[in-house]
C-alpha cells in the first residue's frame, strides 16, 4: 500500500517535471525566436542607416560642387569679361559720382 502511494506521488512529480520541462522548452524557443527577429530588425535598420548616410554624403558633395559652380559663374572677372566681349561694354576709369537730392 505504501508502494502504491509512492508510485502515485512519483508519477505526479514525473508528470509535473515533464510539464515544467515542456513549458521551459516552449518559453526558451519563443525567447530565441524573438531574439533572432530582433537581430534581423537591427541589422536591417543598420543597413538602412548606412544607405541614408551614403546618400546624405553624396548630396553634400553635389551641393559643394554646385556652390563652387555658382561662385565661378558669378565671379566679377567672368561677368566683366562677358560684358566687354559679348556686350561691348567698356569699363570706365572714372569714379562714379553720387548726387543726393534734397527733398
């Protein structure tokens, strides 16, 4: 009779141990899946950040080139040369005189 009680108690502990092990395996599997998903998301975001950083640098370089082109095209020497050669304007040696009107 004592052996039957020990077998019943032992069977209950064994079933409880199996249930605990099963729940532990499921929980571990879920945590592993969430971790791996998180790693993939972080890698994807890092790739996106790299791509945006490269695009940003390309645009900055292009802006620098365009600013240099603007400075070259608006330089006084270039404008004076075009005014003299294409438009036939002549540079005056005289200093301009400013006349103020009294109201």
